[in-house]
C-alpha cells in the first residue's frame, strides 16, 4: 500500500526565498480507513528512522516539521505517534 503524495509540493530549497504563504498546507484524503492508516504509519516510521539516521551520520542536513493547527487539534499526539519510531539521539 503506497501513499500518493507528491513531496515536491512540500520541499523547500535553500536560496529560493521561502514564503510560508506559498507553501501548500492541505492535501486530499490520504488513506482509506484505520487499518490502511496504521499500515502506512508503520511503513513511514521505518522510512523516517532510516532517513534520520542517514542525515545524522552525514551531519549536513536536517528535517523541519511544521505543525500548525488550533489548540486541541491533536498536534502533540500526532508528533508522538508519527515520531515514535525515530531515535531521539539524532533529533
């Protein structure tokens, strides 16, 4: 099960003049139900951990995650849930 998401919409290159107003912040429905969601999260935890280890080893790149929502929208639990597979020593 693959997620159909074009990450180029969310990638920012150095020197391009970042403007938050120009960044895409909403995506269409990404999963078909709870079971599909859980399987995607499990896959992405492994991928995020692998990429994080590579970035930490290279010591040249970083990952910035921006969570923007109203109070009580679930930002904390989302971060906890998604990042639970990442080694905190490299964060």
